């Protein structure tokens, strides 16, 4: 275990250093002082299927009029915000019955098409090698059901010092086998807010929960060796939930969604509001209680 973590830390430090040293190819600024005023315009300007990295610097501002898409042929893109607190990519679409193709508000959902509206996510990533630094990604729909901040369908993603804010289904790691690394990030939510079949390593992140829900809802395929790993993360409790009753309830580490979930919590600090059972429900998965193919671990946790 120590050898694996050491090798991983060296590899990730190289990735992060490369991203920081890169010169910005495009600048996005709402005041017109950059190359573009819209983030999607900068992404669209990147040549398809480039092997080298394209860095897009985003100046401080609230970018809340776009639903962002990184297409599959836009590879090796880095988004760098001026600061995490003040470079905010935000939208408010959520899943509903009716609306526009089951997305609400209907008028806003009608503005988008194709993969951009495949989920409610504020940003959807399909191009491999995506990186983001110093940015807040959020969905402001609130306690209304599925309202994603980010959908990830690509491989070899790195997020450094980013925030992901939502309530239900904040981060969707959609695609099995696709890998993402999160370093020093803040992730906020209440219901199944880190979920899906992908592979993710959360390194020294803050996992901040409203009460009454589940942090993870993994759906790891049986043949996939890894799911989610949380290493030296801090699990904290968020007061003033959109639903006031949340403030007096505990938080579960997760619940198995389907398939054969794999989650490991390694040397994490856990707040007092974490349910002592960890995984108190199986969510209609009868085999979860007895199957040897589910791997849900806690190692040297601190409470």
C-alpha cells in the first residue's frame, strides 16, 4: 500500500507541475480583456484531437449563462481559474418529470442539445486528458432531485484545488474504467453526490455533507479492480441545508447503487455526524449483504 501511494504521488506531482508551468493559450474574461468572453467559445477554438496541451485561463467572475461541453475530440484541455473562490462556473438545470425532455426549467433546457443536455450537469467532459485548477463548478438548483455540477465520461482527468457544489448527484463518474484524480478539492452535497461506475482517487480533499444522505453511490463493474479511493480526506458537516431537517441527521459513507461497488477510505478524518454503520442501507440490492465481490473498506480512520 505504501509503495503504491508513493508512486502515485510522484506521478501526480509531475502532472500538476506540468499544468502549472504551461502558458495560457487563450484567456476568457467577462470584461472583454481576454480572447473570449464565453468559456465555450474558448473550448470551441481548440483544434480537434491535439496531442499537445491547450491552456485556457479564466479570469475571476460568475459564469452562469453557459452549460459547458468538452467534446470527445477536444483533448488535453486545461482550464485554470484566477482563484477558486471567485472563478465560478455555475448553472441550474435539474432532472424532472416533464419539462423539456425531463429537464427543468423547460425554457432553459430547450437552449441546449446533444451531449450538452444529456445530463443536468453544469459541465460535461468527454475529451481525454482534461485538467482544471482553481475553479468552482456548481449547480444551484438545490433540493429538487438530480442536479449535477459535473459529468465525467473521459479518461485521465486531473482536478486541483477545485470546488464542486451541489445537493444531489454533484459529481457523476459516468463511464466504467475512466480515471479521475482530485487533489485538494472541496466536494459538497447530500444525496449520492459522488456516484457512477468510474475510477476516482480523492487526495487530501474536503468531503462536506449535508445531513440525512449518502456521500457515495458507486456502481463499479464486477471485473473492474478499483472504484473510489479517498486518501487522507477530511469529512465535514454542512449546516444550513436547503432542507432544514438535514441539519439534525447523520451522514452515511454511501450506499451501493448497482453492480459491485468498490470504495476505500484510507486515513481519513471523519466528523461526528458520520453514521457509525458507515453503509447502513443496501438500496434494493439484496446480494450486497452477502456478495464477496463488493469491496467497501475503512483503514485507519480518525473520528
